[in-house]
C-alpha cells in the first residue's frame, strides 16, 4: 500500500494512481550488467591473486547497485490524484510529498521523447496556483494521467 492510499481521508475517492516507468533507467541497468559480466569474468580467471579477486568482487557489488536503485526508485515514486487532492510522492530514504488541491491545478503537461512515444513513458509537469511546480521524469503512461485529470476537472465533480 502506497502513501496515497494511506493518507486519504475517508470521504475521498482515488481517481488515478500512477508510477514511474523502468524504461528510462535501462541504460543504468545495462551499465550494471556490464560491470557484473566483467567482474564475473575476472573472478573466474585462474592464477589471480587474492587482491585482484577482491577488486573484482567489489566491481560485482557495484554492478548490483543500478538494479537496486532502479527497483527502489520505481517502487517509491507515485503520482496520482483523488477527488480532492493531487499527490506527488518521491523518495527512497527521504520521502518528499507534494499535495495540491485538485481545484488549484492550473496546468498539466505530458511530454514524450522518441522512445517514450513507443514504450509509453514521459515527463509530467503540474503547475498549481501560486507557481507550485511538480515534475516527474519517466512517468509511466503520462497521457492517461493527464486525460483523467482533465476529465475530472471538466466534469465539475470538485
């Protein structure tokens, strides 16, 4: 259960909850995979001293870090809204929460790059009254979030 589900009031209804996509972080995971391959080849080589094997073991552990980071980033970033509030929750070790009344959302923009267009991820920017800006890079299915929020605001259910 995420932050949004835990923090809503009993009279609120969740309209949409989204997460970030793993695809923008693929290059980081590829780098980790290459480190793991190099370390595995170095560790399995015969005739190496203990010092070199230790260095390769550290390189192996460094190769695991991108996978850990990607998992934690994707799991701990949420973007969504209820019938009263818009939420942006980020953070692996420190939680950063931005809550904004849905009525105060003035502009929401979704942008997709070349790969994001085909794999369905992009950047979502939300501008609230008073100049409050929330930006999420790598948001999964940004068009759905924008369309649901616009639909909700136009329906007058606020």
